[in-house]
């Protein structure tokens, strides 16, 4: 049995990553979970998170992945996300401004949908974690 699988991370605008990996760590509403080669088939959704994966050469890589749907099969994982960025692709000032806007909206709770504001805040915080 091979100890690698194909990882594809796609967004509406482009393919962010397509390569062989040994494992990936993701996060959904229930917590973190790891996917290895030959994993059982499943479909799940994820929350914004800085994910870690190990490529076929043993290099550890980190990537911000926003909300997504993940399809897992024994030899492939496809992550369809509204946004996914490596640290070098994140605009720190833009992420910081988004975090500050979300914080202001959280203070004025009656004007905005709380869940959307929390999601905006979480996306900004996770991007900033990876960029620092």
C-alpha cells in the first residue's frame, strides 16, 4: 500500500495545490482530524483554519483554508474552499483590517448577523496566525 495520496485544494478562482502528500490535518465543527493514505471514503465540511500537511518528500507545509467541503477517498482528498492561501499569498494589512472590521461589527450585534460576523472574524484571525 502506498503511503501517499493526491491532495487537491481548489477555490473558485484557481487550483491552490495539487500534489502527493503523506497526511493532512484539518478542522471541522467537531475538532481537528487527520487524514492519511487509504482513508475510508467520507465527505465533511471544515471551518476556517490553518491546516498542516506533509508532502511526499516529508516537507511540512501550512495553508489557511476557509470554509470548505472535503471529499476523501483512499487515494485522493479534494478540498473545495471559498479561499485558501499559503502565508506568502496573504496580505497582512488586508487581513488585519478585516479582523478589525469584524471586531467592530461584533460590538454592534443588533445590526449584523452574528454567525456571519464570527465567521469573518475567524477567517481573519486564522490568516493572521499563518502570516506571522
